[in-house]
C-alpha cells in the first residue's frame, strides 16, 4: 500500500469553522438577554362571549298558535296488509293445488314474500311516511 500521496498536513483537510465560532459568541447565554429589538411572542387568548341565537334552519318555527308536525304511515301499513293477505290466499290455494298449478303458485308465493321482506321494515316506512304541518 502506497501512502506517499497522503498529506501530512491534516489542518488543510478540515474546513474553516471560524465564522461559526463568531456567530456562537453573539448568541445570548440567558433568556433575559434578549435584545429589545425582537418583539415578544404573541399567543392567542380565549375571550368568552355570549352564545349566538340559532338561526332556525334546523328547527320547526312556531307561530302564534304553535306548530305541530304529524307523521302518517297508514298508506304503508295498508300496503303491507294487502301483501300479507295475498300471501295467505296463495298459501290456501297451494294446499289443494297439484302439478303445474302448484309450481305456479309456489313461484307467486316466493315473489310475494320477497316483496313483503322489502316493504315490511323500518327504512321503507321512514322513506314512505307522509309528514303534515299544521293543527
């Protein structure tokens, strides 16, 4: 291994750090020595104020006699009642049917039961509820 190319002067290889030392000398050692030229740090401050009145977008406003809202699910209930009656009728006919007639009635009963499952639940009632405002 040839080491003749290595420099004997190691100080020539290190960078000059004198500007960094000069900058460190100007840094105040204590917080009390902050120059007056720098403004003090500002922080947000909570100031309690009166509560705003609601603007009425999400509530039912009242008039002189008051306001009532009613929900009507009678239409949905009667629709479900008709479907249940239809299913019962098909089941009665199915007891005495045979062959092709029995196959056709079973298919109708499956369709009626699927419709009943679709309509006899809370989400269908909510979607089809009729709301009325007034007395």
